C-alpha cells in the first residue's frame, strides 16, 4: 500500500505534540507494533523540535514542513525548515553537541534519530534550509 | 504535563504526569527552577510513573536540574520509568550522574541511608 501526507505548521513548541499526533493518525490503519510506533513518535519529536528551536529559533511566524510516505513496509519522514541551517552537519550529529548549552539541551536529538531509524540523512545550507529525511522499516503484525 | 512537588528536608520529589518534551519543559522549568534554589534543595527524585513519553528535551531538563544541585553535593534519583523512556535514558548516558530505581519508596530509602 502506498500513502502520503504533507503538512506545515507554525514553529512553536506546542506544535511538537501536534506533529506527533498527526503522525500517529496517519499510521493508524497499519498494524505496527507499539514499540516501533513509539520510536517513530520519538524521532518526529526530535526532528520537529530541532526545526523549531534551532532552525527557526522559536519564530512562530515561520512554518515547519513535514511529509510522510509509506511504501512497502517502509516509512519515510521528511522534516524541513527554511531557517538558519547547519554549518557542519557531521559536527552537529555528534552526541552531546549543542549550540545552546546554557539552555539545558542534551545535544542528543540526532543520536536518537540515528538509533531509532534505519536511515538518517541531513541536508543543510547555511541560512537557507535544513532537511532531515528518516527511513523506518516495519513489519505489519 | 502536570507535576506534583513535595519537599522533605533537602529533597524535592517531583511526580510528573503526561509527556516530557519541548512543549512541556518550559512551564516545568518555571515551576521548579526557583523552588530548587529557594529551599536549598540537594536531592531531586523524579517519579516517571505517569510519564508516557520523553524525548531529548526531557533529558536536557534533567541535566539542567543536576547542574543546579551538584554544587550542594546533591543527587538525582529517577524511578518508575517505562521501557521507552528507559531506552532514551540509557542512550543519553545520564546513568553516570543519576541513580535509577524501581519506585519512589526505594529512592526514599537510598536518600535516608545516605
């Protein structure tokens, strides 16, 4: 079965919950294990939080875009922002790396995305965009 | 996110309820950061029994509270985590700075014995 969805929402913290909720809604007809659903929820939360907090620096006039695609037991999640971008993606992906150390940030977002998905690709251009693409395979029960 | 806070001696027990993420930590910080300094809190017990979801923003919040109490030689104890939250906790390396126990009773015992 193929299916896809596209949504955009304001870059504000409360929309992290919205993003997780619509993702689960999109997957509701698939028989995916609770464990895998929890991993999907978590990686969406991480990617969307990054877009809001880092990409757009909590500027609620900006929009985060999220796309989801389902094809042959593989889910693709794309989270995009057109904010500050990341200077060096490899450095940013290192565990404990954070640009906002004074604000109690763990610097774990990319680590969690990497561990909980089968594939993580981060594309970014400084002051233009950041696109996070994650692939997650699942088996319908 | 709801939180019930109890202070006993230098220990703050925080019973959290709901999702611990970027959307909820802002108000949680408002409720807890000042109290920790005002009452010279040394130890914090986080009870996760009614937390169903946590991401790295929640880990960041706990690290921040550890930073607040570490100069008072305090400690952080986390209890009653579900398996998803425990996985994220293990990934974060937080076990190096916090103790993890089964329930609040065990946490209290550890602090009483100290």
